[in-house]
C-alpha cells in the first residue's frame, strides 16, 4: 500500500491521465465526474485530508482502456 506522498505525486503528476484520476476517485469513493482539472483538484483535496503516516488505497496507475465488444 502506498503512503500519502506517493499518492500525492501520482495525483499531482501532469502525466497522470484523466482515466487514471477518475479510477483513483472511484477507488476512494469520490465523485469522478467533471473535467480532468476538477477531478484532479477533488482527488488532491481529499488526499490532503489524510494522515501522512497511514497507507492510502492503491491508486492503480495501470488503467487499461475498456475493451470494445
């Protein structure tokens, strides 16, 4: 389980895609709607309320696109 600094780096990284940010919000039971900037801000706001010494839910950076059927 990553710690808060790693989760913050993930959320702040401009290379983190909108899909990754939305998945992270889903994993943390946060609203994942809105623009990528809004989703990133919502995620960062939430993460900054957490205790830095506690593990954070793993924010999976390897989101794969949905397969078309």
